[in-house]
């Protein structure tokens, strides 16, 4: 290993990391102690910014009916919302902030469920979509720790959600500490992220479908628990995350992606022969992710 690319230390436990796939992928590291994985060195700002343009959200469609995709994702969010409890009736202090809000499906559902919903999204395309749902005073485009909302100048929330978000940020510890500081007493942080050690992680190896462009960190239950405890969260629940998926969406989003099409293309060709009504049917699948609820 040359001096320009030194062996990184684990962000969670400070152990020296090892290459996850030897020299085949010289930037993908794994901690032999706690199991955390990361990309080092990370892509520069220009490379990351190029990822989150309008094309990043094409996986919401992939030939599927956008309405079906919307309801599919909302079903996943609604199941996870139960972990937060119901907001108080017409209470103005039941504020929910969604970090990495994409085009606002989760924020829209939270609003319908009685939350005063806010959103942070780094992409201009996504932030504009969120603004149509929530209004400009409840949407911030940019980095989470710089967020300001005209409708909530004190920046306090009873719930913060991070669905498929923490794996994208440069410094997860900093973001989790920021979230801890934004939570009101009795509040909760709800996050989802790929799970190192899941069945799909074991089976797929280097072609795991969560090893995608823009993902910088990969946690297992031990590493995310440790990090959350360090950030002053005391009650932490970690569970496998079921997702609502239609067969049609799975064909478009998983089976045809270049990184792992050798595994799924034969299956995709067979599934594509199914009647449209079958391909629209919603299934609950475990795709190698976990849901974490953390409370101070």
C-alpha cells in the first residue's frame, strides 16, 4: 500500500481496516473488529454531486407505473412509522424531519398521518419535488447540518427519519450527533440502511446490490449500535427491514443492473413473461437492510 492511499482506521472502533475484496477493489475496506465497511478514499465533491441529478431518481420508474412505485414505497414507510407512535391530535409540536427526502414520498405520507413534516434533500430535482408537497418554508436543499426552515426556526423535531441516507454521508458520526441535538425530549430517530452480514451480503459478495455508486458506508448491527451510543442515544432497537416490492419493480431496479445482472438476468427474463397483473402484485421482501429506532 503506497503512502498516497494509506490503510484507513475504522471510524467506529479505530482498528486498522483490511481490503474487503483484496486488490480487486482497492478502495473498499472492512473492519476485522466491528464489521464496518467503507469506501476510502471517498469520491470528491464533484463526483458525488454528479450522482444526485434527475437521473438518480429514474430507478423510481424503470418502466413501472409511477403510481404503483409511489404506493409501494409509501407502504414500506407506513409500516416503519408505527415504530414512532401516532402524533398528538392537531398538535403543532409533532414535527418530523426527513433527511435525504428524495422526491418527498415519505414526507408526504408523514403529513397525511398528522405530522408537521419537513424535508432535507441535496439534489435540486428532489428538493423541488418536496417543495411542491410541503412548501418552500419546510424544505431545505443542501447538507443536513446547515439546514434552516422558516416554518421551524428553532430547528427542533419530535422525529427524524433517515431512510437510505446514512450510507451516503461523508461523516455519519457528525450527522448522528447533529440529529441528537435536533431531537426534542422524548423524540426518536428512525433510520434504515444496508446490513452487512445479511443473507444477500453473504450470497452476492462483491455483486451485492447495495454496493452502489454513492454508498460510502456499510454497517452491521454492532457497528451502528456502537456509533449511536457514542452519539448519546441510549435506547436502540435494530430489526431486519421488510420492503414492499412488486415483481415489475424488482425486474427493473435489481435484475437489470449491470453490477449483478449475471445473477438475476435469467430470472428476470422468466419473470418478464408473467401477466401484468402478477407483476403489479406487492410482495414483502427482506433485501439485506435493517431498520433502527434510536432514542436519547
